[in-house]
C-alpha cells in the first residue's frame, strides 16, 4: 500500500513538474524565470514599461497579430499605460479602421477613433493562415492569461505565480527570446523556426520577430531584444488584466475589512457572554 502511494505521488509530481507537450520528439523547455513589477499581491505595472511595450506591439507585433478585445481609449485608463487623451487620439488616428457601409453600400477605410478596437492586420482568418503557411497568428489580447503557468517546475515561485495568475508573461518573453539554431541533425518542417520554449513546438511558424535596435524608444531606453521582449510581455500582461491593480487594491481592502470585523465580533462576543456563568 505504501509503495502504491509513493508511485502515485511520484506520478503526480512528474505531471506537475513536466514541461509542455512535445512535438516531433524534441523537448521543449520551461519558461525563463524572470521577474516583473506587477507580480505578487502588491505588485503594480510600470507605466513607462507599458508605454514601451505598446510601442513594440505597434511597430512589430501588430503587423501579424490582432488585439481585438482592447480599445484605443483603454490606453488612457488608470492602471494601464496611461497615455493622455490627446496621445490616445493620435495613436488611434495612426491606424486605418474598416467602417461602413456608406451611402453607396460599400465598406471604407478611415482613421481610428479612441472608441475603436485595435484593427486586425488581416481581413479574415483564411487570409491570416495563407500568410503563415496554414498557421493562425493568435490574438494577443489575452495571450498571457491563456499561457499562464508554463514555467514547468514545482516551486514556491511557480505556485505563487499560479495563484496570482502569472506565468504567461514569462512564457511570452521566453518564446520571443528563445529562437536558436536547431540541434545538429534535426530538420524541421519547411517554413518553420526552432524555438524550444514554444509549448507546441519546438518548431514554430513565426520567424524571430525581434532584433536589436529595431524600435526607437522615446525615453531613450536601449532597444535590445531582451528589453523589447520584457516590455511587450508586460504590456500584454496588462491587456489580459487591465483592472489588475484595482482588483488587488480591492482584495487588500476586503482583507482589512474582514480583520476589523473579526476583532469587532470577538469583542461583541466577549461583551455578551462575559456576564453569563459557564
């Protein structure tokens, strides 16, 4: 019986600590263990980092990936990049949005408005798949939430990030910085690239998207691959959890309320029952 219990515990630990499912017989790697300012119960987003991350998304990612659950006006809301309303109007106007039909019954293009969602780079799914050999570039609005928990190891850090909904940003960062030459003697499908951090990989249809200096940051930060990957993964963590800071504040306030209520109930209990013989 004890031996059976040990086996079951071992299998459970193996399942928890295993990395993502492997394709083509090659192992994928757990996400790189990097830290962000917004982790933990009191963590908050770095506004400058979110603004830089948006710039990476616009200049690099938006040519292939949609972000259909985010409106331009969200960029000025508290808890996010907090661009000014004037900046948001300029950002929205830099995109062309399909609208209509007009009086002639035709769809047309116009500059974006703050109330618009981010436009998709492709008119439809088939066009997107045709551009990438059948692979569909995922929408990035919730990408860090859908990829949360991919560190692939059992540790207090892993469990903390699981409980607080993190892990996805590390996964995105790892994929963006994980492209490398395939091991000797290993050849992937035509048009695929080797990235051992890609959970369905290690072969991925996306070519390496980042290279040093491809973005010019307005605040003078040096645009290395590492910096851009950190910034855009943080920005995508915000798009997946735009009310995260408010949620954490509310949770902290609820805990304080519950603590005070517990003390008051205890004092009431003592006052009521102190004169009763036991």
